[in-house]
């Protein structure tokens, strides 16, 4: 009995320093990457919920043709009843450029479902450019994934 108790006490004493080891603070780039992932999830959720105000709050005022982008989103939100937007996070590359911009490159696919069987599917690879300070969208390199492009149906 005393042997088992002493063995248990020794094990506890040996494991205590490991459990109390100092927590390391993450690198600034890791924090920025986490913030970009959070912004992308928020944008995706507000896009699927067709919440224009919430979505545009993640787009900076410096975005080129911001008003046209907002109007295109409003049109898509009114035309389609349901939007499914998927980001493939496992194939994402996030890079910090000159500590002013963060670029997130990823594959995406989306489906826009409307009334009377109207449906659009699209996907591709895109790079979204974010401001490193505010984590707001400042540009899109590639085809805009948030604007459905009607493609002719091949028979």
C-alpha cells in the first residue's frame, strides 16, 4: 500500500513541472492568419445568410468599385433564395505582404438556388487581399466568387 502511494506521489511530482510549463505566445503572423480565417468564416456566413450589411462591413471603403460590388450582391441576394458557399480551408495559402496586406488564396465552390428551379454552380481559385491592420477585404485577384456568373447550360 505504501509502495503504491509513494509511486503515485513520485509520478505526480515528475508530471507537475510539465503541466505548469510556461505558455508560449503565438507569433504575430499566426495571429494574423487566425484573424483572416475568422474574417473569411464571418464573410461566408453573412453571404449565405444574404446579410448585405454584415458582409459589406468586412469590405473596406478603399475596395475598388465598392458601390457596384454592393449592388451586385443585393441583386444576387434578391434573385436567389438559397446560397451555399464553400471555402476549402485545407488548400489555403495565407501570405503577409510587406506587413500592409495579407493575401488568402483558396479554392471555393458555390451554388445559388432560385425559384422555379433556377440554379447556378461555380467554383475556382481566388486570392482575397486584406488590410493587415483591419482585416477587411481590399481587393480580389481573380474571378469574384461572390458574384454568380450565369453560364449557358450545355445539352
